[in-house]
């Protein structure tokens, strides 16, 4: 074991396939998903094997569409003692949906996951962290559907998501019986820098990510929320044609480095599920 922290951080895995990301939606939306070779099972199993080696449990936010195609994968995740959360059904950005569309999509995903596991699904994460300012109605619907916690708020400014002035650490959503676990940022010169995982984990050098996450534990005495997608461990995935250069860069940068960096992260920090 590397660094010994008294603080247990939160590890989350967003289970979706390489062709289901929001950045590629215009060229490969849900109506085309069945036409792509899936790699989500092998990629998720790679992550499960790494977690087994380090004795770590995590929260897996699973896409409903993926769960319906691969229920054995959901049962395997659950059988290993990990927490199952909901990541929507069709991975559509919340702020592009009406409240009723959001309710139908989320209810379908939650019901699918609960039928597979036989357990209540208590947590939700929006596709691409797309609960933004003006989407407070989504929290009302999550509460109505029986969710107890959410991890959709990224307290930064970004072209696709973000609530820049949201709290940086775990809080109760005002006026609701719902706990929010925002994605983690580090303060550098009073500016919030995203170091929570995903593309940031691949783009920044590992020493910077490690130092930033350690600062959250040591200086602020708070746990951080880290996220990863199974496709990020798969440099051999098929390339999507037709996507813009920025989307391609964000998706493909440093894919070959993710798996070894993730192993180092598991060695350097203590982790557990969000609400387990």
C-alpha cells in the first residue's frame, strides 16, 4: 500500500460503452448503438479485476440500456459487493429533456437495474454531469422516484456542464431529502481545477493529479469523488467517424495510460463506494 490516508475517498465508475458518450451523440445516437461492437463487458471486467487486487469497493453508475443488454455484467458487479447506481437509460443530457422525458428515462433505468439485482437503487448520476443551473426540477423527480443521493454536480465552468458556485463537498440539496456528492476540484490560486477523473485524469500528468487529490485530503480534510469510464482503459477501441476534433481529443487522449495510472491511484489512496 502506498500513501496511508485516514480519509476514505469515493470511487465511482460510469458504466457505458465507447459509442455512448455525449460528445458522439450526433454521429452515433441511441438509434445506432446496436450497430457498434460492444466492448463494455471486457472493459468493466478489467476494472473489477483491478479493484479485486486492491480490495476496493466502488459505486458503479450503470446505463440502463447497457444493463438490459448485459444483465450478467450488472449481477457480477453487484455480486462482488459493489454499489449499483443509475446513470440514466439512454445517456441523454438532462438539460435537453423535458421534466416528463427525464422522469420516464430515469424510471425505466432504475426499474431495469432493480429487476436485475433485486435491490433498491439509491444513487443517480446524470450523463455528462448535465444537471446544471435551471435543472432543479430534476432533483424533485429523483426524490419522487426514491433516490437518496446524487452525484451529478460538477462545481466548475465548462462548455457542456457545470455549476461553478455549487459547494465543492458533500451537501444536502436545499429543500430536499437528497444528498449531493459533487465531483472533486482542487483550489489553485482561488480557482477550481477539476481533478476528479475521466478526461482530466488522462490529460494531466499523474504527479499533478496525485498531489491535487492529496491536498484535498490533507489540507481540506475532505474525501474526494473520483470517476472513470470502462472505455477509458481501452486504447484499442474502434474510432468514431464524424465527431469534431475537440470531441475526439477529449475522448482519445492518453487512453493507453489510463489502466496503469488507475492501478497507481488504487495504491496511493483509500477508496470506498459513495453511500455504501
